[in-house]
C-alpha cells in the first residue's frame, strides 16, 4: 500500500502526540508509532527515566509493542514514524526486526544513526527524514531550553 504525504503527516502528528506525552513525564520528547496496512499498531514514547532503563527509547518500545501486536518478531511490512532520527542502537534494532521503512522528523547530527552510517539498517529498509522536521525539532529545543 502506497502511503501518501497526507497519511505520512497524520502518522507523524501521532508520533508528536507521543513525544508530548514523554515531555509531560519529563522524558526526552521522542515519540514513535508503527503502522501496518494503514493502521497504527503501536504508539510509544521515551521511557528511559520512568523505567530507569537507558535502552527504553521510543523506537525500542514501539518495536516490542508492534511485534506483540502481530505475534511475530519481524516487522517487514511496517513503517516506523519517529520524531527524531533514530540513534545507532535503535537503527541496529530496526535491522533485527527487519523493519520495512523508517520515516523520521528532526535530524540528530550529534547522536543519530547517520553519524556512523547507514550500515546499521536492514538492506531492504527504506528511510526518509525531515517530515514535519520543524515541529519535531521545536519540541526538542523547548524541552532542553527549559532544562537549562
């Protein structure tokens, strides 16, 4: 199923709602949704502080929830919408779940997967960045401005 830009924006706005939930919990505001066959099958946000777990990134939570939803560990026909470019850990995890596509909002030039190269991704994973980048980046900027 081809995903139109209009649908892409809807799904990214859902990820932004998750990111806001993270910010409301004093978590770094990253949100993620996973879509399969036009339906959201997981909605997650960062929980690293809440769970006292450095690996509890929004994407990692979303992979687990999506796999539980479909009853299998591979997400070949799924798209991850995430408000921030995945870190190397999350990009590598996307390889193991054989994710079909990643669509992210804001780039992360300090800690994003692209700082180490795209070799972390599954060879068949499509990737697109910059969707609603301004909105996604603003949420991060405001969060860290309040921290200082």
